[in-house]
């Protein structure tokens, strides 16, 4: 309790250092239509509700892609505030660094169990004002700095979504309640993620719920990353500021590092996060052996160790994977152009009773589903 | 809930529609039905409800599940028969003592954990850590048979009982995963495939079946084939190998005293 | 001159048990026993090595500290008084062996390790995969990997050579001359058998050990003993020794009487001459000179890895950053508990800092500068058990090196008389009759067993932590907590206090 409340107000690195790492169990669900057909949020709500008992009412959330087609060229910043002061400071900051096309309250419905929500706002922004210098920095890099800047320095403000034509909706409560609260059924997206959280030591902070998001990366995660300590220190070496004390934040930034900055493709990035065992590497042919060995040698500190399954979404797809010895559940199914991923088969059958195919991927093997090349979003 | 008188011997069948029902309510209804004398309980539209059949101690009861039961199906079960028309999720038969589970589909991870008796038949594939620490005790011999393939750590810590893996309709290169039988110190596995020692735990020996093994295998396999209407003769004519623990105390040189 | 120094030890013989086999006489290399009708010990010669007691078939020998009847004084300890008597009688520099024995805080004993309960499962190392494999060498920050038509990966970045070890434990440098050839043989054999590395120290590589090349690090120190092009090429890597924990900043010498024919051949110096190791390497007066030597060696050894060994001193973090930037493949940090065959006591006991703090500071500095990938860290100087190993790895070491622990496995009882050349256990001696006391085959087995035991224990620790690979522990200070440490110590170690 103490830690998360502190987190909300403080941006003091020393206090952050003292905070305990977030620990939680969870349920996951994800859907993508590879033709880019948009699906109502009602489906993902049903799927995650089916996994009610994997959470404890202290966190839930959704990521939806394709929901803001009108503003598809703008970064959609979803920001939560604990006070009007925080909102005013943040809006000043935004005005100073970006051009804001639209700022509005995120629409919500009253729901009995959703108590004391923070102020929830969204802003559609362009990367940076034309007159500003520093043209060297790419738009994405600039947005990462803005997000990190707000999250690290403005007390009571937290950017929880920063991609284009997508948005994260999350908070404290069961996911089905949050779906009602955020009116998830009224959004249409081609890719949906949902999370049901079972935190063990950190109730009460909306920002602590999943999905975690940075630019268009959104992560939902079940399990605990036992290698968190070194993953965090490794990322800090590359300039990431880990402020949330959660495993999931680590995964988001690792993907950003590996895919966006180090230009590894998704397949290779997943291999880094969940690499084959040495005994299996020994059995591969010489070229692959060399490649796997190099990846493990160079990216040993990026390997995720411990029990986990996660699904991450991005503009053009969805990836699901679990740990090397399969300590968390993970099921995948297909039906026509739809791909489903979840912690339990029932969560898929809830919305797709007769899938074409259902399977549990092998430990450490990622399942990558990308939009058809012809689809523009 | 509707009650139907089925046959001359007044065996009663109770049918429950589990659509959108929370597991607590469903399992209360199942227990109530059994207490009222039902011999067959049919549950329709099951999807994700946990613990069905958990802790039930009656031998003369059959629970038929249509749909996808949730985790920990038949945990601590002691006697009943459960038939699943669908796939089972993780943790089916957890620490089961007696009874029978017949799954007409696939089953998930950690199937039959610590199972001490009874039978667990799966027509399709099974997940990771199947039969983990299953053990025989006194006259009880737990038996797991899976018709398809298995994930890694099959028979991990196996201390007793019988695990049979058939690999039917398999088109992958191996029907077993890695770390097969790591920590095995009792029981026996019959695998209908060649087993590469590379995939086995160091504690595991690989051997041909002797006559005693063949008798045991055939007896259980016939029952399995009857349950799923499979052709016993087709299945048994393929080669099986036997996996056994080299020692009941595999870690002799591990500790310094 | 009459000595005022009381004997350190009292040797007690139970004559009822003694069967006069004289094994104690044969075993004592310090001539502390005489025999006239019965065994008579001379306490003043006893060094407390306990060789006689261990080999007495009747267990008739007990060696104890001499009961001291001197008046106690907190400042003028017995050690202080004895040292003064010794110097007033000899006028010399006090000499000693092994590592710093003063009661400084042992940080390892104030650090505890985490374990999993409920929210993540511990992993059973006996049944599930558990990986200790480690690679030493300079790694890039990123690699490029292509995928061929079949979806197979292919490395598109050329990596510098890396040394594979099967456990994050290697052997510390101990030179031929300081230790006997049989000690080196025992260690080299165990290293090869287990798949790890041993280090020649600065005394050259005896030709009997050439075939252990792929498990050998050859050292280049200020005396350049035995350093030749062949020496550099034969080994899997080279190490430039700047300093050692037991005697940072000073040189040393192997007395001429220890330079027998074999030592002379190996060190490539005339027999019977003193082997002088200058305090600095006279081609390294600055960091750019270090870079020059690193690359000179690389030119000669075919661009195999070149590490740099330094003693842990106050500014170790900044120095390490310089070493990394000078192109070293690893930095070997030797804490002030690190052993030695001979060091002035005053240096050993008063110079340098603990490895725990040095290691934490170096790893953190390299990360702050974003260059941690570019260099491996080897931590040494007082690693006593696998718990210390795990803690060192979690603080940030890639591997530890053990010297004293390996010698203890061979019988060393830490009597600290290594510099006399009379080691009764046959370790730090060149006297042929003493050297023979170690059979390299048996010695190798003892050391191999130690590696095996520690490695199994490391797997148990990883399993308890819910990890199945050592790289997930490396630098993961979140899994450590301090007990009874103050805030400054915790900050330097980068760990929280237990309960936090």
C-alpha cells in the first residue's frame, strides 16, 4: 500500500529505489484479426471475464488498436492525474514540447465497484512543434523522452498510453468492471489485449495495472520475472528509467531496446528473451549454434528468467510467449482470420466456441501473428 | 436442473446447464445431485469452471462434462468416473486417489500431479509435466495413458504407477519432449516410439518390454481403446520401449556428510 | 641474541598413545621434533600447520595456541608486541603468506540471498535444466542476426573471441616458484577436467603443462618471467598483472635458493639467481601504456583475450573504467583478502579494500558508463564457499577466481609460512621431498571435487531463486539483502537491508 501510494506522488529516485518490486499473478487474453477487421471490445471483455478467478479485483486493463482512425497520425497520450495541479503542470509541459490537436476527458460510465478513479484524460499530439530544433531525433525517440519526462518528473501524473491509433485503458477493479467503466464495448479495434491482475503487495494504484505501454508496444504479463534485478540494471545502462517497479515495465523496455534500437526482428528478440538451453544449442548446426551462442553471450542480461507468459501487441501484430520451462499457462487458437491467445482455453472458447485449431505452444517458443501485408491501419 | 429416470434399475441421471454459471454454484449443484442419489451427472456448456469433481468420494458416480472444464478438474477425487467431451485445461487429476477420468480431447499441463491411484485417459495430446510425481501406494497403481504427444518433463519425479504415451496421429519428429523422466525413481513408462537418451533424465533407463510389461500394457491399452473406440491391434503392433528408474535412490553421490 | 618472543603454539604429545613411529618427525618440515627415546617437540619451531597431527596414526598430537599470561591491552595486542620483538631482533621487514588476517568486516557474512515463495516457483536443480555456463570476453552491445530462407538464424556480427567455462569459478594465478609444480599440475588437471581455467601466475609455464593450453591463462607481470611468443600463443588467453590484493603496489622477489634447475628453465632465468619482480611494469606508467601492452600481446597471441589484474584499491572503479576502455577483455579484481606466497605483513594487512565493495563499485561504474558489456569482471580475494560465489555474481562478477580455497583443498591449513619455502603440505615449496607430498592425480581429484560440490550448490541456490541460468543472477542485486550494514555500505553494495 505504502509503496504504490508513494509512487503516485513521488518522483524521487531514492524513494523509488527503496520500493519493493511489484509481484502479481494474472490472466491474459488477446485477439487479432489479421485482415485488420475491427472487432467490438465486447468480445475481449467476455474472454477476460471468463478468467475472473485469475485476478483479485485489484487490477485490470485493455489495450485496443485501431480505435482512433480519425487521429491515426497523432500520438494518443492517455494520462492519469491525481489532482488538477498535476493536470495543469502536465498540460503546460505538453504545450511546451508538442502540438496538441485535441485534449479531452476519457469517457467513462459510473460503475459501483470502481472507486475514486484518477482524472483520466487523453491528448492527440504531434511529435514536436515545427519551430523546435533537434531535428536529429526521430519522432518516436522524442515521444519516449516526453513520456519518460512526465513520468519521472511531474508528481501525480502518469502517461499510461502513448501509441498512435491505439489506447490503453486500465485501473483498479476487475477487468469486466473496468470494461464497463471505460465503455470498452463502444470501441472497435483489430487487436485487443486484456489483463486480469492478482497483485500480492501493491493494491491501489491505477498505473500499476496492465497493459504496460510505450509507443505502440503494449504488454500484458502473467508471472514473475525472477531476473528482474539484472534486467532492470541492464536497461538502465541504455538510458531507460524504470520507475514502476514492475516486471512488465522491464519487458516493454527490453522489446523497445531489442526491436526498435537494436533492429532485431521479433523472432530474434523473442529468442533473446527466452533463449534455448545450451544443450539444445549444442545440437543445432554450426551457423545456428554460432548465432544462438552469440545472442546468449551478448544478451544474457536481457534474458527473462522465472515463470512468465506474456502477450505483447504492436501496430502490426501480436506476439505471445512463455518461459523456457513453461511455468505459466498459455493457449493459442485460430478461427478464420482471427487469432486468439489466453491463459486458459476456456477464455478463448468463451468468444470462439469452435476454433479451427487450439494448441499450447512449446516452452520458450514465441507465437508471432502479424497483420496481412496488404492491410493498412 | 432436470431429473430424468433413465432405466429399469432406476439409475438416475441429472442434467445441469452450466452456461455462464460460476464454478461455486456449479460444483454445489453437482455435489447436491450426487447426495440426492444421482448416478450420472451430465453438465452441458461447461467453459472454464474449475474444480469439477474435486474431492468427491463416491465410486458409483459418473460425471459427464460437455465443454471445456477449468483447472484442477477432479483434484483430490476419490472414486467417481469423469468423462470430458472436450479438452481439459491444466491440473486435471491433481493428487487424485481413485476413480477414472476419460478426456475425449487434449489435456493441459501438470496432469495427474502426485496421483496416487485411479486412471487418467486422454485421447489427444498432453502438456508439460504430465504424471509429475505420480506414485503407487500399497495396492494402488495410478495409470495415465495419453493417445497423442507429450510436452517436456513427462513423468518428472515419477515415483510409481504407469505412464503410457501412444503418439497416435503424430506427425512431429518425436512424441515425447525433453527432460523425460528427470528424477524418476519409481514406476514405469511405456512409450510407443523410439526414445533418444538425449531427451531423458540421467536417472532413466531404456529397455525392451518383457512379458510382464507386455501383459500390463495390453491390459490397460485394451481398456483405453474400448473407451475411445480405437483399434487395439493397430496400436499394439508398433514398437514400444520401456523407461524405468535406474535406481530408487538416484542421488547417492550428491551430498557430502 | 636472546629472543623475547614466546612460541605461538604448544605441541602436546600424549605419550601413552604414541607408538614411536616417528611419522611426526618425518612430516615436520620445520624441524620442530627430535627423538630421543620418545618424541620431543620444540614449540618455538612449530608453525601450527598441523601436518604432524593429521598424519599421526594414534591421534596423539594436539597443537594449541600457547596460553598467554601477558597482561592484556586492547591497543598493544600480543601480535603488536611480538612484531616489535621480531623486528628489534632482526631489523627486517616482517614477511607473511596468505591473505590479510586482520578482523576487518567480512561483507559476505553480512549479505543474504533471496528465495522464491508462492509468487514464483523455485526450480528443482536436480530435475530441471540449470545452466552455469559462462563466457569471458569483450562483448558488443548489440549483434545483428540474419534469417536465412529456411528461417534459420545466422550471425552477421563478428564477435571477439570468448572463453567458455562450465562454472563461474576459475583458479587464481599462483606461479611456479611460489607453489610447486605438483600444485600447478593438480590445478591444471582439475581445470581441464571440469572445463574451467587455471592461471600460470608470473613464473612461466612449465613444459609439462603445455597440453593444458586450452584451459590456461598465462600471466604477464613486471618480471616477464618465461614470457615468450610461444607462451602467449599456447594459452587460451593472457593476463597482464598490475597488482595483487595481498600486496598492491609492490613488487617481490623469489629468492635464488628457490630458483632450481626446473624453475630456472620455466622462468627463463639463470639457476640460483634471485627472480625480481619490479613494483610497476616499466612499460606501463599510464593508462595509454596499458592499452599499448594489451595490443602488443594481442598481436603476439593471435588476438586472443587479454585480461588485466589489479588489486582492489580506493579508486578501483575509475581504474577499471580505464582498463575497460584500454581494450582489456576482463578486469580481474583482487580484494585485500587475496592470498600470496610472500608479502610484507604491513602491506598485506593495511593496504587495499575488500573485494565485496570493490566489485560492487566497479560493476556499478561500468554500468553508469554504459560499458559493462565490453569487459568481463573476475572477482577474487577471499572466496570461501559457493555462497560467496553466488553473492559475488549477484553483485556483478562474471566469475570468481579461487586461490586459497584450492590450496586448502590440497591440505593448506593457513599457517601463513609460505614464504619460508618449507611448506609441510608440499604446496609452497620446491624441496623435492616436500613437493612429492602432493600426488597430482590425487590433488586434481580433490580440487575437482571442490568445484563439483560448489557448482551443485550454486545450482541449488539458483533453483531457490527461481532461476535456471547463471546470467540471470549476474548483477541482480535485487536478490541480495544486507544485515547489520550501515547506509553507506548498503549504498556502495547497491543492496537493500533485510526486511526492506
